[in-house]
């Protein structure tokens, strides 16, 4: 299967991108979207990562704003520059001229029935691609999405997880697309931190390389923030968990097929992931929601990527 990564780098997006590229996932393109930071920053961060990994994978700028939702960012979590506010060399890589929305459509025509999309930011690029070309849903084999909630425990609004709250209309379009979806919700991420101790198992020496050292620098503040927010040591790397289930399906320890939709109306409910666990809606399941993961397997993938 060929893959597109659609992201808003973002510290945990960086963990996902580093792990996917270092472990050889067949990535045909990285689409960048507004989210953790404004698009110009998430785009610059994607190019930084391309340089760091000396990767040939092309980077495409996507949508700079949501379909309707006013701009939401998360610089308080990811830093003013969106990538931990650490030092980086001057950028060498350049983004492609094609827009990420057009790249998604083009790659689906190149690889019909053999293309997956790992979406770890607001879903604007994918939703606009589906609106521009509704037949796209017939050609994309699988979506693996970090977003939404399994129990309405929001991190951005009362009920809204950031990626869905930053563009509820886009999330609604994507969940209604009919493409098979594996969903990694916020609560599962919250209960499955990756610790430095797990990363250092097998020795610290192997982490003495440019990629691992830069990763440890960009995640240092996130680690401190995670520990003060949750009260236990570790990294809260949501997007890495989503990437990990592609690289190692045994990471998933519990999942459920459910009907899920995204609420776009309401004062308190906008951005809610409405999930029919009881099957009362009569609607066929459209999402496989991941409820438990094996963090040792996730940490092993990240370590393998950092020492590659
Ligand atoms: O709610 C967590 C999600 O929002 C992650 O994808 C993080 O990078 C931010 O985009
Ligand atoms: Ca993200």
C-alpha cells in the first residue's frame, strides 16, 4: 500500500513522520495543513523534518484555514514555532508547486485501491479533496486518523478534540465519506504515554545521532508539559500512536466497529464525536475506534526509527 501523510507539524506529528519515514513506510507525499500552528509554520516544520531525515518524500502545502471554523492553534502545546522552539539549520528543501488537495486526488488516480492516508491534523485537505472529487472515496483504501474522542472528553472545547474542533465540517465530511476508517481518539492517547525509559531500553548510546537528538530536543517541552498536565512521566504523542498502528497492527489491543459522526451544530456540542456504542441509531458502523494500545510496541517502533 502507498501512503500519504496529512499533518500539521506539531511535535507529535514530527514523531509520526520521523517513525514512518525512518521505518520505510511507502510514503508518496506529505500534505501539510493549518492546525497546531498557522500553515506557514506547519509547512516550514515539515520542510525542516524533510531536511533532518534527508528524505526525498515531497512536501505539499495545503489549506491554510478551516471550512468554517475560525483559526485555532495549539502553540501553547507545540511552541511558538510549532516544533518545540529549538534551533534548526537553514532549510534546504522546498515544497512542491502542487496543492496538497490536488496531490491527494492525483495520487489516488495513480494508485486506485492501493492508497492509504494517515491524517493527523485537522481534516481540511482531505475534506476539500472529497468535495472537489467525490469519486476519491472509491479509490482510497483506508484512512488512519488521529482525532476525535471515544467518550466526549475534549482537549480543546468541552467535547472537542483539537483536530476535529479545528474543522468540524471537514471531520463530518471525512467520517461520512464511506472510506474505511481506523480512528485513534484523544482518550486512548491520554492513557498511553511513551516514556524516555522505554526509549532508552537497549542503551542510550544508540540515541547519540542527529535525528534522535533533535527529536529529544523538540519533545523536551512537551514532556515537561505532559508530566505537569497528567502527573506521570512520558510523552503524549497522539500522532505517533496513529502511525504505529499502520507500521505494526499488533499495537492495537482493543478496537470496536461503531457508527460515528461529528456534530457541527450546538453551543457546547460542536466538534463532538458522536458514537453509537449501543447500536441504537440503526446506522452501519463506519469507524473502527481504537480503545487500547500496546505502548511497549509503540516505543519499540519509535526507538527503532530514532536509531535507524
Ligand atoms: O488533539 C491532538 C491532535 O491535535 C494531535 O494531532 C496534535 O498534533 C494536534 O494536531
Ligand atoms: Ca497533529
